C-alpha cells in the first residue's frame, strides 16, 4: 500500500456546494468565493429576499431555497432541489448562526431561558442536522482517486473558547460544535468525507454591528488586537479559509482559529 500522500487539492470546480446562512455576512462571502472557484451553489437562509439576490448573481450555477436549519423538512427540500438540478451535494459550509445578548443573572432574578434554548437549537442542533443530512448525501457520491466523496465545514466561533457571560447559549453551542466536528470527522472517515471547523474572531457582519447580538460592540474597549494585523476582519477572510480547508485534502478533524490573534478584554 502506498501510504504517502503528496499535496492533494480537492477540485472545487463544478462541485455542488451547500452554504447555509448564504444571504448575509460570512455565508454570502463564502458562496461568492466558491462561485468564483467554479462551484455550483445551493444557498439557504431564512432571509428569502436577500438570499435570492445573492444567488441571482450565480445564474445557472446558483439555487436559493428558503430553509431554516432547525427544520429537517426544509433542509431536505433544499437538498432535493439541488440534487434535482445537479445530482449531488459535494460540500457543506454551515454558516447559519444566531446570537443574542442577555444576562445569566440580574438582581431581580435569573436571566431568560428562551434565547439560550434558541441558540442551542440553531447553532448546535441545526448545525448537526444539516451536517447529518448533507453528510449522508455525500456518502452516495462516486469517490475520486483518493477515495474522497465530500467535505464539511462548520462555522464555529472564538466564543467557543473565549467568551463573556452575555452570550452563554451561543458560546456553549459553538463549543459543542467544535467537539462535534471531531465526532463527525470520525463518523464520516470510512466514506472519504472530511469534517473541519473554523473559529472566526471578530468579523464585520450584521451580527457584530448589532448591540442586540454582540456584547463586544465597543471594539476599542472590549477587544485587544494586540498582534498583527490590528484590524477587524471582513467576511472574505473567513470565506478564503473555507476554500483553503476544503481544497487541502490533508486537513481533517481540525478547528482553525481565524482571528488575527485577538484577545477579549472583558
Ligand atoms: P450574519 O450576517 O447575520 O449571517 C447569518 C445568516 O444566518 C443571516 O442571514 C441569518 O438570518 C441566518 N440565519 C439565522 N438563523 C437561521 C436559521 N435558523 N436557519 C437559517 N439561517 C439562519 O452573521 P455572520 O457573522 O455572517 O455569521 C455567520 C456565522 O459566523 C454564524 O454561525 C456566526 O455565529 C459565525 N461567527 C461570526 C462571527 C463574527 O464576528 N461575525 C464570529 C464568529 C462566528 P437573520 O439575519 O434573519 O438572523
């Protein structure tokens, strides 16, 4: 058996890439970057109008389906539509995400339970469900010469490892997602499917621009960009990391921090 692997690049051209959360921010930038590499794009999101607008740029290589990651039925419909058009799902980039800021405790009583539950439902259970459904579709793909059938990237967060108490459900869900990445990589290994995750730092999107969603809105007070570059990232810094992790076949069961080495002050 030849046990040595040289640099091996998964060819993205003509692959069917499913991007959840494709209407906005990191998902949008990722869909656009994979399109530039020649992929066919299934974009899903709960934001229908914006999602359609994004995918319209891709012409015949684009398909938008409104689908909530917490609905197995809607995800299945999206998969069926993409398979009807192109015959397979080859790559999943799971970008859909939800967060709210709320306390664990106040002087008047315990904090609310509802946003914690919603974050776990979308950011962890929803992320598992889309990976579970897409991963199964990938098992049916014809393997390439290396035996590879597909690749999954989960967008986790640096909140998985460094957080504050105002985003308890989100941070907990993202920590779970990092661990889940390991489990999925093991589960899909025999089928030639890799699973990795990315832990973005502070990226300029709708989430970071909204005080309702982001506890670190005052960047100069909350975030220490003490290394290089001392800058907030644009969504395409994460999109390009997705492309790199999909293309490089030797990257599996890995969580990649993409945060310019930032530190939270609070
Ligand atoms: P974004 O611009 O708000 O994009 C997220 C998209 O997901 C939005 O269109 C959102 O719709 C959609 N969405 C929310 N709930 C959904 C659901 N249940 N099913 C399907 N789509 C849903 O935010 P972003 O920053 O690009 O976030 C993308 C991913 O990166 C998220 O997983 C986020 O946790 C992660 N992340 C972001 C940062 C950052 O600094 N921006 C850092 C670390 C991790 P609505 O706008 O209607 O909610």
